[in-house]
């Protein structure tokens, strides 16, 4: 929806020119509420195409599906082990949803902020473009990172939020006192990036305004103020300039102009989207390449995390660590494993007990009996009657 574009995607496009950028499509987060599997797949591909259509360069930046990178859930578990329950119970979004429907709350929704922290910390992000409603989650991420670093050494970089001041938070068209949300059951409460022109016109025409007819941005007029903010974001024009231009013209004319402005704004995005969505091989290539880049980067971070907490490294961890150095504060490993273990059957003598020897001998004897039976007594072992057996005597 247009709120996603305003709150994040617009800034992604700007920041990719100056930052190495990783853009995650959060399908793991999506299943914290019930999803239709086919619809979830469709929307993941739709969103991938929209990200590119809105200007994210798939060759310059990394676009990937969260579920394609196992390190996200692996780091989630480690971070869970340093996250107090009280921290999560105080999260505003969880409290709001739990208050509305406590019986339907799942662990995934409760744990959502920890997975979000893993999403960010895996890539050593300096800057995270978010809407201001996500600032509590960002602060949580910073606290978790600092706590982990305090316990295990300087493993994580502490990220900062990037929230653009103008239009950082668009409100609902029908409920201008609540944030515009793509999960709203009332589709008239938001403008979707793929809404056709007639739908945009109807949604803006029926958007809630306030008493009077003055086009003025004021805290006492949340309806028209929200529409002015939307106009400013889409046009790039200042709020004061918009107010001056529509002084004395009333809500109806302003709404008509806003609707056409949005339609013109969405037209090139929708045209690019249709072209990209019509090429599934292109989308598959973008997501596969993005997942490869994301796995390479995230596994290096995960390896440092595993090393810091004391997990014995496996073969993949040896390969992961070749890409990055060790900070001076990292603990040296007390246990060194050979890069290639000797075959277990060559080392069985140092592991066997009397019980394992007895089990092995019994298994060998049973195998010998079966072999004898197959060669000497095919009637009793292979079939019910001699006539059914096709084995040679």
C-alpha cells in the first residue's frame, strides 16, 4: 500500500545509492497471523515485483525471502536466550493485539520483535528505514544487541533508525486517528499500490474529513490533515504551499486533485510491476541470487555468534569464518575439531562397551541367519507356497 511506500520503500530507493542494501520480504513474520498458503505465495511474489517496480535495483541491492535464509531463525533462538519475558510483554503491538483477542495469540506473535532483531543484526546494519510505529521494535533490537555484546563481546553492530519526518506515518482514510495498515479488514482505509484509477477516486472521495471545508493542516482536523500529508508525500510539495493553493476551494476540489495526483503517481509503478510480474523467471533469478548473497553474509555473523556463546564449530562454521576476521574481544575456542574426522568404524574400539559389542554380535548373527534362510529355505521365508516362489533352488 501507499503507506509502505511512504514509510519505507521510498527511502530504500534513496539509500541504496549510498549504502549496501538488503531488502527482506518477511514471509516468516507473515505467518504470525493465519495465512492461506496459496495467497501467501502470491503476495510474496507480488511484493518482490513491487519492490523492483518502486525503484529498488535488483543488481545493486539484495532482495530475498526471509524463509530462504535459515540464519534468521537460528539467530532468533540464540537471542531468545538473552531476552527477558518482561521486555516482550511490554511491546505495544503485542499488548494491543493480545487485548483484542487474547485466546488467539500465538508464541510467534509474542516473539515477533526477537525475529525482527535477528533480521537486522545478521547483516551488521547501520541504518534501518522504518515507520515511526516501529521505533519501539528498533529500540528493543538495540537493547538486545547491547546485552548480547555485554555478555559475549562486541559481536553485533548497534543499528540506528531512519524515519523521514514528512509523511512518516499515514493514517487510515476512514479512521484518520489510526495508522494506515495493509492488514486492515476495510480496504477503503488505504490506497494499495496496485489500485486501479476508479478505485483510487472512490477511496479518496469517501475518505473521512472534518467539519467545515477549510483545507488546513491542524491537529484539530485529523481527516483533512492526513490527506494533506498524503498530498505532500506524493507530490513533494510542502504542506504550507498546498494549503495556500487550496485556500477557499473546499474539500471536494482538493480530494479530486489528490485522487488524480495519486493515479498519476501510481501509473509508472503499476506499468513496471505488470512487466516484471509477467516474467516469473526474472523474479526467480532475483530471489535466488538475493538469497545466496544474504546467506553468505548472515552465516558469517551467525558463525561469530555461535563461536561467542561456545558452540562447537561444524564444518560449515570453518568455511563461514574464512570470510571475516576475529575481533580482539572474541573468545578463543577451547576445542579444536579436525577438519575431517576419521571414519567411525576405524575408531570403534575406543568407543565400544560390553553392551554395544553384544548388540553388534547379535545383529550380525541375525543377518547370517537371514542369509542362510534365503539360500536354503526359500519356501518358508519368501512366500506362502512353494508354487509362488520364483527363486532358483
